[in-house]
C-alpha cells in the first residue's frame, strides 16, 4: 500500500495499516518529517483512535478542563465543561503541539517505511492495483494509493475531486511561551463583530493563540501586522492582552493562513485510490476538528480494508467497493462537521446575547452529542473489542 504524505494523517493511517498486517510505504515531498505549525486540539474522538493505534499520549500537551467563551465586550456566553465531555465520551480532551503529536505517532514506527524527497506528480489506478509516479522519473506500485497530502493534494487533483474554496476568513496563529497564564487547564475564546480570538494552553508554558479576521484574494498584508492585530483585538480580555504584549512581527511572519473548505464528496470513481484527512476534507479550524476527523478517517478506512475477505492484494472490484464504502460512511459525518465549522463565528454583542441565556450544561451537552454522533461509536467499540490490550506497530523504530 502506498501512502502519499508523511504528516499526522499519513503516519496515522500507515500505523493503522501496519497494525492490521499490511505492507505500507509512505512517501513525502519534504526533506524530512518534522512537523511545523502550532498546536492541535485532540478531542475525545481523536484520543480514542490514537489509543487504538497504540499511541501513548500520556503526559503530552495540556489536558483541558473547560472552554470559556466571552464577547469582545466582556459578556460571558458559555463555559463548556470539557472534563464532563471526556468522562461521557471515554477519553480526555487535550491541546498538544503538532510536533509533539507527530513525535508520538513516530514512536515505534519503522523509519525505513518512509521515503522523503518523493514528490508525487501522477497516480494511475487499474484493475490490478495502482501506480504513483514521482518528480524525477521514479515510480512505485501497490494495491492502492491513499492521498494524505493535505490541502494542496496532488492525489486529489489526479482523481478529479473538487478543489477547495476560500471561506472569506483567515487566521493569524502560532505558539508562544506564556508562563504567566494563570489557569493552564482553561481555554478561552473571545468573539467580536469583526473577528474572534483564542488562547489555549498547549502544555508546559506553551500557548496556542489565534486571531481570525475577514480575508479575500485582494487581501494586502500590513507592513507591521502586530500593530494592526493589537488595534483590532486589544482590550478584548486579559489573556488576549497578555498574548498581544508578547507577540512581535516575527511571530506573525508565516500568517495569515486563509481558511478553505473542500466540497464533501461521498464517493470517488471506481479504482484503487482514496483520500484522507485534509486531502479529502479541508475545513476551517473553527471547531478544532481537522486532526480528529483525519484520525476517524484512519479508523474507518482500516476497518473497511480489514473486512475484505480476500485481503487487498491484487486490487479488484472488492477493494474498490471497500474504498467507496469508506468514503460514503465518512462523507455524511465529516460533511456535518465541515458545514458547522464553516459557519460565521464573528457577531455583534446584540446577536450573541441570547447565547448567554442557554445554561452551560446544555451548551456542553449539545457539543458532547455532536462529537458522539460524528465519531462512529459503534464501529469504534467493535474495533476496541478486537484489539489486544497493548497495541503496537510491527517492526519498531529502526
């Protein structure tokens, strides 16, 4: 099996396939597999899949106890009881730097299964398997190809899936060290009429921050972006002001990141090719579900392939049907997540005021029910029953 992309999505699905006894090779266009970016939120659904993959997350990042949502004017809207969510769903919620998550995924992963400096330029799928061609003339053949190569996926382009569309928003975001942040288990979201911001502890003294603003193709980046960000978000909350005091233009060098959303497909054309993670369903980071949805892709795809009576060798109609079944199962659930994540968050104080009338318990219950519905709980329980007590990746680190 050939996996294109050695990020969190690619290594996750490769771990699952190796666990199930498949022969897997991962290809990546980069020189190495180091992870960039800031931190990600691992909700209970993602934490459950990581456990199934044998990934030990204990001690990593920051376990969250609550998420406090307020308006730019200081009005309290809701306090989500994240501890209660974790108790109901069977796994905690944590914020973890992406580099740490990828490091845990790589722990025990056979390094000789990864080929860096391999940029895929073409994919061909036939009745007897699939072939990937790389820049420079190399090629690889396998029973199937899994495109886990992110927003600008080459595999997605090859199979003709619709391109991602901008949502009209962007994020200035990153990680900083902020030891003076008082409560390490409490995440904060602040919503205003012209944008929203968040301050989420990510383990130790590290904090994930973001500032979301409108964006369009004619967006002109300010020469001194920190001045513009301070002007737009200053005074929204004490924690936001602490972040703004610490940030410099250097922290904003890679931002902003425009938000994109893929039209959700239910099934690709017949063949031994499929997509996973951001290559399949890039969505805005509003719900912090991108990584979790990629992990759920891994769970459902591995289950679909393990259910094949004759295995995947040689491709054929059964394999193609299994891939289309995976895409159909995921399409409905991930589509709902994508639609909700694409809703506009920024609103005026008057529009947001009714949300403050809803009890916190109801806010928490609605989010818990949504995460439960999107998580394929029956399938997850079935997989749990079939796994040994300690799950590992064959081959170990080499």
